[in-house]
């Protein structure tokens, strides 16, 4: 089993162990669907998104969290 990032729902932002190759995972009455974000041919991350989020909403969610994280870093954007 490997650890994956969970996006959306009650487990948002947590890295949780999931069975290898599982297309979906049920956690605390919430269903998360396995998805992949790829850049080019070789760079990608596999994560689980809450079943109510579309891939577009996941990307928007990731960008907002990254922006907030960058602002909180020492010397981060103002």
C-alpha cells in the first residue's frame, strides 16, 4: 500500500494509505475516486478526489491551496 493525497471532503489535504490500484476508497462515509494529474509525458501525481469534485474543481482547489501555502512561507509573496 502507498500513501496518496486526498482532495476535498473531510480528508482534504491529508496523505492517507490506500490499497494499490484501488479505483475508489470509502473513508468515513465519503467516497474518493483515484485520479492522476499529469504534466507532459513523465511527470504526474496520483491522488484521490472527493466524488463530488470534478477534475477542474480539483485543479482550482490545488492552485488555491498552493497560493495560500506560498504566502505563509518565510519571505513568501505579500
